[in-house]
């Protein structure tokens, strides 16, 4: 009996250990999101529920405005983004993404069909609805080129010649990043990119990070349109990239970089940019908006950064949601009028035929008088 109890205890301990391991894997934080690396305070959890970015490129400089929506129990978190040249950082306008979402929203259209379907009389009364100049290497391994407070963000702009030194500097200053980040940062260090490191914290003491954060705007010199994605290889959960590209022409990604083929949600010229969009692009000339979305089911397969170039043409595109409606004429289903009309024509034809045949039967037949006496 004691041996049986010991066996049951051991089995129970094994089961509990496996359950704890599975729970630990489920709550493991995602160390990356979109174009940067995100890490919560040690022992806390933080997930990025949504990331949306707007990118403005004029052939010489690039501006990225990002909005993160986060969820978790972390009072602090760190986020780092590599940039190809010295970046200017400021708070973005909250209105920008509402305007872009409105501009790129699907249009509603109605499609008429002739014959009744399952949702129409005489079947039922329901209707169906059918188908957003690299600077030279600095002498010290890590150089702080600027540090400032922007709302709830503590922003540090850095250069680095050694990824390990960069990781150590960030850890020393409260940015606790995973060791694997050093490996992923090495290509950026070799290309002499710079970094924007940001410490996220709620404005009120004692609060945890949650909901939509204030947008951040980063501007830097670049003769090519690039969207940093390499650090997303560290993400533990699938990632979705929502990207609004503002340029002189329709833009496309040069490759899938390990994700699903991007879908175009909108493409078209905005003739008179207004509001926050006008402030971003300038109101003096039109801008071409390309809205893309891409899904990364296995982030570890991401091969590098997104590079975008001009599409083959500027053909506009906009999604449409269709409402299927039965074709009506004067409030009467067209099919009913057509069938009724055909039946009426058929009835008239039958009636005319009957009348003609009846008259032919009643007409007297003229008899010949041949052989009769005169």
C-alpha cells in the first residue's frame, strides 16, 4: 500500500510539472512585435495585441509613425527599434490612424440578382450580406546621441559597434532584453545602423501598461524605403503587420521575407490630404496611399527587413462589401413580372389559337355543283 501511494504521488508530481511547463509556455512574453523588440519587466507579462504603422517616404527621408496596443500586467517594458541613420523622435498624432482607416475602408455596394434565392419570397424573408546617411562607426562601443522624455516614453537614441555591448548598456539602464537579441542585432551593427531604445511606463504610478499607447514618430534619412522587421524573428506568437505607405506612387514589398504574401487593402491617390494626414504629407500636393497587411504564422522564419519599391503601375484598388438584393421593378420582384409576363403572353397565344380554330370550324364549306342538273 505505501508503495502504491508513492507511485501515485510521483505520477501526480509529473503531471503537475507538465501542466506548469505548458502554462509557462502559454504565458511566455513575445519578445518582438512588428518592427521592434518588446520585453516586459522581469516576472511580468505583456503582449502586443495590435501594431499599425504609417510610413511616409519621399525618396530622401523616411518617417515611421507607430501605434501599439498592449495588454498585460507589466508596469514597465522596453522597446528597441533599429534605424538606418540618425533619427528624430517625437510623439505622433492620435488622429492619423483614424483618418487612414477611414480613407482605406471598404466601400459598400449593392449587387442585384434576378432569380429568388434562399432568403427571398417564396422561400423566406431573410436577406444575406456578402462579401486598413548612416553615420560612420562611433569610437566607443555604445554612444548615447540623445535622450529625452516624450509623454510616457523615456527615449534614448544610440549608436553601437558591438551588439553585446549594446545589450549590456540597455540592461544597465533598465532595458532588460533577452540574450538572443545580440545575435539578431549583429547585422544592424555591421551596417552601422543606429537604434531608438524606449522605456514604456504608465503616466500614473502603480498602473500597468494596457490599451493603445501614444503613437511615436521617427524620421531619418534614407534613399530607399525600408521597414525594419528582423527583430520580429524573436516573437513567440504569430504576428500581423498593418502598414500604410505614403509615397508618390503605389508601392509593393520586394519579397515576403518569410511571411504570407501581403494583401493590398487599398491603393489610390489622396488628392487633398487634410487633418493629421495633411500635416504628415503636406497639403500642397497629392499623395498615393497603399495599405498592406501581412501575416507571419512562424516569426522565426522571417529572413530580414522589408524593402518596398514602386509597383508596376498606379492602378487604384479598394475593397468592397456587397449586399445582395433581389432585383425589383416598382416594388415587385423582376422575376415575378417576367414570369407573369411570359404566362400572360402564353395565355394570350393560347386564347388566340383557340379563337382561330373555333372560327375555322364554324365557317360554312362551299360545295361544288358539278354533275348537278342545271
